[in-house]
C-alpha cells in the first residue's frame, strides 16, 4: 500500500519493508569502503568426480564480513554491487584472489593432478569492456594455466545474448579458459542455442538434484536429467550437478551419467585449507 504524499515522495505503511530498504541502502553505500578495508573473503567448495569421488576443483564463493551485520552471503550484496557497478572491481578482486589460491594449490600438489578453480561472473562483468584484459592480466601475473580456470555464467545472463556479448567469452574460450553455464535448466533457453554458445560445461541447477532426493527418485526429473546429459555429451559438454546433499542423490546422478558434482554431501563451502586437505586425502 503506497500513498502519494506530494511530489515523488511515498509514505509506506509497511515498517518491515522500510527497514529492509534502509538496510539495503546502508549496505549499498558501505560496499566501496568494504572493498578497500578488505571485508570480503572467499569460501571454496569442492567439485568432485562422480566416478571416483576425487576432487576435480573448487568454486570460489564470495562473502562479506560486515562489521555490524556479521557474515553476509552473496545473495545479500551481489545484486547491490551489480546495480551500482561495484561488481566490476569486486569481481576483479575475487578473480585475482581465487586464481592466486589455485596457483598455490597447484604449487603444493605438483603431482596433484588438475585442480581447477571456478569463478562466477555476473552480467555487468560480461558487459564490461575490460573483462578479457583483466582475466589475461590475472592469469599472467599468477602463472596459472588458462585451462585451470572455469568462468561460471548463468544461463539467464546469456538468454538472447548477441554476438557483442558472446565475443569476449569466445576470446576467453579460445585462450583455453572453460566457460560453464550456471543454474542450467532454470531459464527457458532454447536448447538448440547451446551450439552457438562458447561453453564447455553445463551446471545443472539444484532444482533437478532435489528430485533425486526422494525414494524412489522423481521419474520425470530423472528423464529430464537423462535427456540433458545425453544432449550435453553429444555436444561435447561436461555436466556438473549442484546441491548434492545425500549419497542416494550422488549415486542416482552418477548412474544418469553426470560427470562432476558439488554439494553439502561432499563438503560445504569453507576455508581454502579444507580443499588442500581433501586433495591430500585423495592422494593417500
Ligand atoms: P551458484 O554459483 O549457483 O553457487 C551455488 C550456491 O549453492 C552457493 O550459494 C552454495 O553455497 C550453495 N550450495 C552448495 N551446495 C549446496 C547444497 O548441497 N545444498 C544447498 N542447499 N546449497 C548448496 P552461495 O555461496 O550463497 O552463493 C549464491 C550465489 O551467489 C551463487 O550461486 C552465485 O551465483 C553468486 N556468487 C557467489 N560468489 C560470487 C562472486 O564472486 N561473483 C558473482 N558475480 N556471483 C557470486
Ligand atoms: Mg556458480
Ligand atoms: Mg550454480
Ligand atoms: Mg544454483
């Protein structure tokens, strides 16, 4: 219920909504200083091979340790950073930090196989003209091979994408960087469109994984996953599944041909040391 109080001012009779708006405003204005003060940090969540359970890589997930509100998840501030454009320097920081971490893991596990790092990119970053240059710089400075980096872009960010938007992704793919289509299955993209996109990985959204939690698994979800996996593999795309919380889900998704998985069943997002010890555990 909004009532005009003259001019373009509105009075609202919803104190909770007002409180949320005030918090949002406060968080938005605090973002730039938070970046300068180093209040952001990254948690890493392992991606494992469904075949043998070994660690394939890790996804970098940003958090904000806010002096008053405590640790805030990305859903609380990424949309605000997107809106103000702060996502560009923040995203650059995440990329730099995550790539350096991955380089460090490689160094610690010279024979530790291909430990890869996944970093999320938001739509504003995709539209930013400095994207390819920033990523090239970060890789050059760290010495990480482009093939060890995977950029996650949501399916919805690429729906209806024109050549201008795809060009930087194509350049990155040509450099050897992997591009993953995140939250796949939640948008309504034309499956035939996949051929046009420079992606090499599909990340199936958690909503599909949820259907595998029931006993017996939801037969419709199973058919859908089976169909997506077969289409993806025929296009030479790998399939990762998100949100695996139980052994039964993992087994079902493995049987359906998914390649890698991520979820609380394996590990929650955590400090970088955790990835290190998981890789060491594989090695013994
Ligand atoms: P996403 O990329 O789809 O990341 C997966 C989300 O699922 C993460 O939430 C993760 O903590 C959560 N998750 C993982 N396993 C499970 C599970 O088994 N069960 C359940 N219920 N959840 C699970 P988180 O960390 O809150 O991140 C939310 C979203 O914020 C991410 O979704 C991503 O889109 C965005 N995000 C995170 N870090 C960044 C970043 O550095 N840059 C940008 N642009 N976006 C980011
Ligand atoms: Mg992601
Ligand atoms: Mg995802
Ligand atoms: Mg998701």
